[in-house]
């Protein structure tokens, strides 16, 4: 066993190329590269480790002492079996032969290769798990968007159908109400106009009858006017018979006029009563027809209102059905997402397995004799 004494006089084993130390580069954060980890093993500072004589000379941690011997700076202490001397800096130096160093290197090479391979595999599996997890998360996100969007589309379709059907229902209802209002106004107008014409006919008849009676009375008076004038003149002359004849004429004229007026009045009253009856009958008939027309218009309005109600009911049913379907679709989507999550559980990796493998290797008899694989097989500049 090769080594050197520390400042307390304790013998320290020479650990060339072993893994550890606080000054090595940090392991990769994502993915693993064998060459990177091997370099970390080979350049670990524990015991001034280095992977080869050339690496030690290059790093300044190994000094060529001549005669095939090399020195490693160390603390002052008892000289080793390989001798002791001071370097140009007057620091304690542990001296080792090239064969001894190469033997130490070869004994550690297999261990370094195993450690580098274990660490690279571990981080590659971590990276693969992270990549797969990201792919699964992306797929689940797209699934959730698809189901959420699909449910929203179904729900919106139901709302659109409800809006269209209820709008058509409102239109039918408004049309029915407008039709009833128009028919009511029209038929009331017909009834009023018909009654107005009947009343106008009666009024015209009254005026005509009055005019005819006045003309008849005037004609009768004119017819006897000359004879009455003669009798009136004779009466003024003192003829008693003329005076009696004048009185009789006036009496007869009044009697005839009264009889004619009575006859005209009787005929007028009969005709007017008949006309009033016709007016009443006409009002009733036209009113009944107007009422029938209005009732029919009310039936049309009721039918349109029923259609409007049916459209509202259909729209509500479609909207409710779309809501139920959307919820079912979304629930099915969430169930499918949950199934995917269950089918793709996390696969935690244990660093303990890597450490256990290294410990098992170190505990295996003869493990220090394993020199590892040639570097050209591993593609590593360090191996």
C-alpha cells in the first residue's frame, strides 16, 4: 500500500482517481455522460488523485523526480518506504516509482469506469423519466383541452339552439298578438261604419219626409189661395155668406192638412221603425260576424302562442340535454385522463442503488485487480 503522512503523523492511503472531493465539477443536471463522470472520478482531489502520470504532470500535482520516480507533495512526516526529499519549493514530497503509480492507476480504472457508468446510467434514466413525464403531461394537457373544449362546444350548441328556437317562438307570439289586434280593429271599424251608414239612411229619410210634408202643406195652401182671397175680399165688403165660406174653407183646409200630415207621419213612423229595426238587425249581424272574425283571430293567436310555447319547451330540452351531454363528455374525459395517469405512474430512481453497487464492488475480493475496459471501447479520453 502506498501513501503519505499527514500533519498529525497519520498514514494516509494513496487514492488515485477515486470519486469525491469538494473541488470537482458538479454532476450534470439533466442527462448523463460517461466521459463527464469518468473525468470527475479521474480528477477527484482526494489524496491528490489523478488519472495518469501525464494528467498529474499536466495538473502540477505530480512532479518528475528523475530516474523513473515521481513525487507527490505532502505534509511533513516520517519518510515513506520509497524515500523522502524536498522539492524546489522546500515542501515535503512523497516519492513513488512509475510502476507503482501505474499499478495504482490500473487498479482504480475499473472502479472509475463502473462508477462513471452507474452515474451516467442513473442520470440518463432520470432524464428519460423526466422527458417521458413531460410527454405524458403534454398529452394529458391536450386531452384536458380537448375534453374541456368539446364540452364547451356542446354546451354552446345547446345554448345557440335554445336562443334560436325561443327567438322564433317570440316571433310567433308577437305575430299572433298583432294579428288579433289588427282583426279586432278592422272588424270594429266595419261594424261602426255599417251602423253609421244605416243611421245616415234614417237621418236622410227624416229630412226627406219633413221636406215632403212641408211641400204638400204649401201646395194645398196655394191651391186654395185664389179662392180664399176672393172670399176674404167679399167678406171684407160685408158679404155674410163670403165670411161663412171663408171660415169653412179654412176649416176644411186645416182638416185636410191635418189628415195628410197624420198620414205622412204615420207612414214616416212605420218606415222609420222598420229602418231602425233593420239597423239593429244589421248591427247584430255585422257585430256577430265581427265577433266571429275576432274569435278566429284569437284562435290563430292561440295557435301561434302554442307554437311559441312548444318552441320554448324544445329549446329548453335541447339546452338541458346539451348541458347533461357536456357534463358527461367532460366527466368521461376526466376519467380517461385519470386512467392515463394511473397507467403512467411515476418511477422514482434510487441513488442508493448506485452507492450500493459501488460498495458491493469495493467489498468484492479482487475488485482492485480489475483494470477496466480499453478507452477505445468506451469512447472516453480519460478511460
